[in-house]
């Protein structure tokens, strides 16, 4: 968790930096962490556990692409 504060705050201008960083962190937790168990359970019951692994791998790839595409703003 050490560098996450700087990583989340850097893309925002100083006037809204705290709001942007906190909204990013909390919305990521809401949409990423809260929905994942429900989706994984649904995939496991309707298909198989293999699809839970595919879901997690796809989530990781999407996260890496988004990190790569996010620009770094000089402050």
C-alpha cells in the first residue's frame, strides 16, 4: 500500500487531488472487490471453476492495460 497514495493522486490537479484519489480508491473497491465474489460464484455454479480463473485472468489483463494507458501528469 505504500506507493498507492501517490499513484492515485498524481493524475489529478492539485485542486481536486484528494477527492479524485479517494473516489478512485473507493469506487475501485466497490466495483472491483464487491462484485467479484458474486461473479465468481455465478461462474462456478453455471459453468465450472475454470471460468473463475479466466475471469480473474481477464481482470488482471484489463487492469494492466488500464495502468499502461493511464498517462502520467507532471506536477
